[in-house]
C-alpha cells in the first residue's frame, strides 16, 4: 500500500516576511526600505507575547511584490498581505494567525 497522505503540519502558521533590500533608487523599490525588518522583528516578538503556539515567523528574500510591500505570505493557506504598520501586524496576527480569519483590507490580490 502506497500512502500518499501528507504528514502532519509542523507549524499551524508559517509566516514569511520579506526583508529584501534592493539597490537604492530601484524602480520597484523594496520591502526593506519600508521598515520590513523592524516590522518582522515586531511580529516575531508580538507572536511570542501573544503566546501563539506552532507559529513560525521567518524573514524571507524577495517575494516579488515589492510595490505592494512590505510583503507577508502565510502558509499553509498561501494568503498574501501588505503589512506597513505595527497595527497591521497586530491585526494579521490576531485575525488570521490566532483566529483563522482574514484581514481583507490588507490582502494582496494576485491580479494587482
């Protein structure tokens, strides 16, 4: 018997927060120039403060949505957000990561 079922998820939520830096003046900009490293560090600390379990907050390289950033991608759902403020981060952690909902006003659309 060949069981093709996926193994259990290691993380309930795996968050990739773009901290990519492009050269100054790049036409598409970059998430790093929008304080993404500070926001990612804040998100990681806030998730810990909230006591969220089985949640991983990672820095990522370019997610190729520079114009919309700072870009955040959450798996396993594959939902994309633009988190430009600490308040945005709080809302995503509370609504999406903790409660399983969505923050529509911050969601990126692949057609953008």
